C-alpha cells in the first residue's frame, strides 16, 4: 500500500511520463523527495523517469524532458506514478495500457497524477477503487468508467492505488508519503524547505470556494450560482431560480448586475458554454450530444452562441 515502509533503501519511485504531462506537476513531486534525502542525510528515495519509447518527452509547456528508460526496458516497478496532462484520451496506446497492467500484475503500488487516472481506468486497474483526478476531466471520465469511484479531492489512497489531481497536489501527496514512512518531523522539515506553510487535508476541494470565485459573500447570489451550476443539462428558468431563493426576478437581476455586471441569463448561458468547451476539449462525445448535455435545445443555437463567446465553431476545439 502507498505509504508503507519499503523493504529496502533507497526506495525507487518510477514516473511514467505521457506526452503533454504537466512539468509543474512532475517537479512538485520530485522536489519533496530530493529535500527528504537532504534533510534526513540519507538516500531515502531515488527515482527514474520512464516514457513509452524512451528518450525525450514533451511536457504541456513545450519543454522536453529526457526519460531514462522505455517501458520495454523499465522492468518491475516498486511504485509507479503515471503523469499525464491535456487530452489523456489521445495518449492511449495498446503498449502503454499493457505496461500499466503488467505493473499491476507485479503488485506495484500504482498512482496517477493530473489526468492520468483516465489511463489507469482505461487499463482496467481501477474498477472497484476510489480515486481522484483534475476537476476539469473528472465528470467525463466518471461517465466513461462507471466502475470507478472518482471524487473531487486532493489525495486519495485506496489500497495499492493512489491519485492526486495535479499541479501543487503532487506536493501534498509526497508530503503524505514522507510523513507516513518517516514521520511528521521530516515531512515538516521538507515543507519548510519548500516554503509550504499550510497543510491541506486530503478532502479539501480542488477549486476555490464559490464565494471567492464570485468575490462576493451575498448568500442569494451564491445560492443562485450554485443552482445554475447544478442544473446545466436541464436549465432552470430565471423565475424558477428566483422562486427557489424567495426573491423576485427583478431583484435577482439587480444582484447579478451589481456583483457580476451581467444578467442572470447571460451568466447562466456562459456557464453552460464553458462546460461545453471543457467537454469538447476533454471528451470524444459528439458536438450534438455535448450541446444537449449543456442545456441547448438545438445544435444551431448552440453553435451560434458558441461562436459569439469564443469566436470559433465548436468543431474547431478538436
């Protein structure tokens, strides 16, 4: 299980880099391991970078990182962390899935970072497990793999599977590993070296609170937006939202104009368009099905609204 003390030192952690992986996400995991070695004055951890063909792998920033091994030559991994980024569906290959299954068969602890949960699910090694991934890709992946329980948290450890949703959560994950294996004192020393002064709970949300995003604590406004976000596929009418809040439609209009400088209808439509854009970029669903899933009654109306907001056709997102 991830977090158990290793049988020998140094413990080797293998990072499988998929093209388009997050460079920030990778370094947020590597640096805590380096600082743990430094603070303990022992080589507790060592790491290797793996890619499917070996050699250079391009990150989402366009920066190339040299991997040390191909999946063919990697051998048996003790702990494997798969690192992915944008559009993980496009990175699925038979060889990659076969390697992940092989490592699962060896009994390795296998983790996913950012969107790599999609790859582990596609390999079939997450059925019956609880996991997490980046919030933008979470719902579409959950829909595609109903046998996997995907939650929006910062870190999930379930037996010999573990996951974090990317970026800075990789630091949280490695501090957890260091703490469970070598004590709170060492983890605190590493956090101090990295100027990371606030410990986050595993169940903390991935996104900032709605109040912070809206820059408002007005409860009526916050509740109105919550209703909108929970009803994207079958949108509520503005009078229905006002009725839920026990205010008039005119008062709701005034709230949105005052705090958000737009009408409730415009804000609601943009929420649905933003959701459609994420789905277009992160899923293989048809444009028509995405339009309906985001509450648009016709493809023509969806396309017209999409072009007005993003200055491109929905099909051009792919």
